[in-house]
C-alpha cells in the first residue's frame, strides 16, 4: 500500500491569509510527509518562510519528509537572502 502524503502548490504571491492557510493545512496532518510545489512562486514573505522552515524542522525531528519540489528562482532567492539556502537544499533531496 502506498504511503499517504499531502501535496500543496504554493501560489505565485503568498499573502498573509495564504500563509495562515498553509500553516493550518500543514498543522492538520503533522505526521504525514508533505510535498510543496514552489515552481510558480514569484514573491515570498518572511512569514511564509518562517512557516515553511518551522514545518520542515518539525517533520525532520519526527523523521518525516517535507520536500520542496521545483523551487522557482524567486523562492530560492528569498531563502538565500535570509541565509536559509541549506534548508531548501536539504528539503529538495
């Protein structure tokens, strides 16, 4: 039987309400592996970065994968600007 997982596609621009929604969605199923499709991200705010990093680390402590797939250049640049390049690289593996 295939393992259950959740998938989310991030919108081009993550507004505050999108960030809250993402946090709620990720928090509902903390024990499931997650895939975030970041291919269409054009702009990402600091709150969203905090939510993503928190959930990556939370799942990592539980040995549960949270994968960032196809991050856009803007997504990567935002994490790099905040000194979090390694977080994204680790989540892409």
